[in-house]
């Protein structure tokens, strides 16, 4: 069976009218499979057919399939690696300037890949979606946040420390008399990843901050803490 391809990217078909690719599309693995299927369906069973030719074509198709899958995997990896990177885009804002921002998410479908970018618009940070092909330049943005596992541990410590608000506690930190500091927890703060508790001291009513890891005992009342520490009320 004769196969005629009139134009690599134009409307093409076999001489019996089997459509191979649409106008404006490139040859891909699906077009190759269409050609092979057309050959097999139009093969003369009584003719002198060379089976080696079809085996070779099948091997070529498998190779093309693998190359296509590898290309898709590499493209997907490259797109996903954009998360956290600073980008400049072809699209422009209301003032005619190219959008710039940090990629927060990548979404891929069967037809296209879009990126969600945090940009500054009219003085506010907003999220906008763009086609990945809109990216003009990519900049590595340094991440000043703590590693993920430290963030998780820090958040858990903050939640636990918050549960002590309103409680009376004893710390491993010593006062001027050499005794463990005691006081009432008024609040909890997280400063650059470090969890601290704000304590109103029993002895002076002064409010001080101490790191959460200094806490060794907790009770509902001042008397309970004083009794456990062996101090007078």
C-alpha cells in the first residue's frame, strides 16, 4: 500500500483517505501508529508481504513511545522545579510592565501546564495563573524559611506551649536567690522559629520572656507551684 505525506505539518492522509495528522500538527507517535494501522488494515493477505518490515516498524513505534514518555517526564520535572523560583512573564499588568513574582504551584493537564504566581498588583500580593510558556526569565529565590521538618516541630511546640496560657509554671532558669523561677504564663510568641513563653513572675509581677524548653513544671494555681517548689506563699 502506498502512503503519501504531502506536507510535514499540513493536512496528510494515505492514498485511501486515512487521516494521519490534522493541519498545523506535527508528526508524533499517534500519527505513526495511524500509518502502521492503515498499512495493516490495507495489506493484501494474498500478496508477498515482508513481515520483517512490520516488525521493524513496531520496534520503531515502541522506541518512539519510550522517547515520548521520557520527553514528557523531563518536561514535567522541569515545570515542577519552577515552584519557589522567581519568574518574569510575557504578560503585562495594567501599567504595561511585565509581571514578576514567585511560582507557588504548577498544574498540568492533558492539554497544557499552568503556573500560579504570587505577584504584586496595586500594592497587594495576589495569585495569578499563567501558561508555562509565558515564562521569560527564571531567578533562583533564596528560601529564608526553616526546613519543613523544623517548621512542623516548631508549630507543634507552639501549640503545646499555648496550652499553658493561664497556668502557673516553674522554669529551670534561676532567680537572683538561686531558686527556680516561677510565674503565670500570660502568652506565647514565636520569634524566628523559636517558641517563647511570656511569664508574669510570682516574686515581682514583672513580665519576662523565656524559651519554651525552660519549662519543667505546670499547675493550675500559684499555691500548687509554690508548694511543689518548697517555697512559702
